[in-house]
């Protein structure tokens, strides 16, 4: 951290400049989603606003885009950044099934899922092969597709933002502050998509804060932005695309399901606390 007061002030100016540009760039698309047709194009554009904001901030500050941590880093962190969010998503839904907040999907539901994924055209398949093929396809092809948009977010949030914060804040404060900002940036999406915006946002806010401990740990440990990109993409795919279709909903328990559900928040908190303690132990 810079000891000179003027350096700290300059860092904070850079941080708030970046956030101001993010808001400026994102606002038109948030407006479009809330007030116009919620096209995926708008969502994709929003997810690239943090990256563009980081590039503009670097340009204003006379710094090169190449100064970001574009290196791939140690493959160990790439593998773990796939495994950890996948495990969190699976554990979340196993607990949902165990506690009766949702049921494991039956054969009819799996068949409908196969039709949506266009798997029925490759021949007669039983339930288990359908599930295996679907998970393999979504866990690879869909993760790669998702990474194309999460890259935009992570260049900004983990590639630039948390490194600026680390110049003036501790690991704990970086994780909490970046998690709050990350969640708040999503707020307009809850206005349009959520049935209970306040409850879901509070769950999402908590999830973002504790997920930030894990993602910040792997970003600093690897000195690369790519583990965060993979982590974010895998988390989205497992908690949005893979596990929900394997679950039939029960009326009155919807608030436990999904990425804004209470169960995912609980599981994310456990992982986040583990990496929080790990980072403190390693004096990050």
C-alpha cells in the first residue's frame, strides 16, 4: 500500500473515476432492460461495460492496457476455478433435494430438458445418458460461451478494480467493498426480473460479498484475471443452466432455489469464509 497520502488520494480518485465511467456506460442498458424489451443483447453489453470502463480509466491515467494481468497463470488455479464453483452449485442443489425445498427431476422433466437442448434428435436415449451428455455439453461448450461475456466483467472487476483497491485496503476490505459494488451494479436487473426484489437482492448481495473472497483470493494468488473469468462462467452455468433443470420446484420454496436463492447464499458463505481465513493465514 502507498504510504504517501497523495498517492493514496490519487488511487481513490482512480477508483471513483472507474466507478463513475461504469455507471455512465451501464445506465443506458439498464434503462433499456427495465423499460424496454429485456434483450440478451443489452445484458451482453452491460457485462462488457466494466472492461471498457477499465480501458478508458487506464487511458485517462496514461497507463497501458497491457499492464493488466493478461497472463494465463498457473494451470492449478484455472482447474480450481472450474472445480470450486461447480462443486458449490452441485452442493447447493443436493441440499435443496435433501431438505425438500425441491425434488430431483423425473424422467418426463429430463426429456423436456433434452428437447430444449436438441438432444432428442441423436437417437433414443435413456434418462441417465441424457443427463450425462447435457452436463458435458453445458459444462464445456456453454462455459466457453459464457466466458465470452464474463470476461468483460472480470477485466473490470477483478482485472483492474480489486488491484486498485488493494493499493489502499486490506484483503478483507477489498473483498467486502468489491462485493458490495459488484452486487449494487446488478440492482436494476432485479427490478425487472425478480418476483421479490428486496429478498433476492439481499441474498445476492451476501453471495457476491462472500464469492468475492474466493475470487479475490484466486486472482491475487494466480496474478491473473483468467481464474476469475473461468470461476464466474462456471458458476453461472452450473447455478443457472445445469442444476435448475434437474430440479422440480415446490410451491412456497422458490426463494431457496437459484443463484439468488438462500441455499446458494449459505453454500457460498461457507466457501467464502474458508478462503477468507486462508488468505489471512497466508498474509495476503
